[in-house]
C-alpha cells in the first residue's frame, strides 16, 4: 500500500441494481470492494459473485451507530477506504397531498441523511490520509420536477447539494466528490413502477400529460451504464473533476 492510494471501495445499496453493478465495476478495476446493503443476504451474494477478498456486510444507512461500526469494521478487515459510492435509496411515489409523514421521513432518512452519515464517517478518515474519492448516486429527478415524485426528487436534490458542498470542503485535502444522476434505469426499483407490458415503451416515449419528456437515445439505461460513469469519476482519468453532477439519462432531462 505504501506510495499508492488506498484501493478499498465501500458501496452502499450494493445488493442489487445500480449498487451491484458499481461493486462489480470497481472490482473489475482492481478495487477490493466492501458491499453493503440493508439485506445481508443480498450484500453477501454480490460479494461472493465478485469473489476474491470482497466483503458483504449488512448496513442500514439510517442507523447512526451502525454506520460508524460498519465503516470501522470495513477499514479493520479490508484496509483504508479510498472510494465511497453511496447508492442506497428508496422511492415511495405519490402525489404530495397523498404522501404521509412516514413515507416522507423514510425517503429523506435513506436518500439524504443516509448519504450524510456514511459520507461523514468515511470523509473523516479520508481527510486524515489526504486522498480519496466520493460519489453519490442521486437522480435526474433532483434537477427536473416529476409529478408523483416530489419526496424522491427533493431527497435526491438534498443529497446532490450536500455532496457538492462536501467536495468544496474536502478539495484542499485532495479528496474529490462528485454526483452521478441516473434517469430511468432497468432496476428492481424501476420495474416496480411498471404495471403492464407497455410501461417501458411509455417511459422511453415520454408522457406529455405528466409533463415528462421521453428519452432521446431511445433506450432505458442498464445499471452498467451508470456504473461506468461512477468508475470513470473515481479513476485517475477524472483526477481534475470534482463537485460535478454527471447526468446518465439518455438526454431525458434535456440539459447539458
């Protein structure tokens, strides 16, 4: 390890979907990956599929004591964390007037507070070492209003803003912090929103009645598409990129 940056990557929400794809991509690049998920079996399954020294650990990012304990365990068992990717997230769709307090609180607890808790725990350690990369997987809903997704979009906007501010604070210590904002991606979360065989096509085509543009590239993203963006941002190829928000949505938000 002497003379080289820490190679351990810590991934939250790594038990399925984008998180699992990120874990595999980072492992393929030579990282020792710590896969965490609130479902222990899912985390262990992904770690086993990766093989080698990958670790699978149960973690509920909303539990402060658990976050500190798991981050400490990861460093004890795997080594200094050089990469943190926060992917853990929940989506509770619904109109604002129909959203109850529990749904709102859970959405922010996971999508925003969870990012804060894990980032704080890891950043404290990175700062003392003077190196590291942090990526938060947010959503294009953070930057574009979505009917029925106010809580989700607001929580992801909070996580994105937090990450950019963290990047400003940590830049003098040689630590880069960036955001990846996926659009519609073929994950269990996305498929839970689809209720019939035409749902994917409607997502691609857009829904004018809901003021939602389609996807100009004409396809749903795969988790690997998002993971590739994360892999780039934590690599030396992106060594002069920090506080950036990279949209991976096939052009759906119509923004540059």
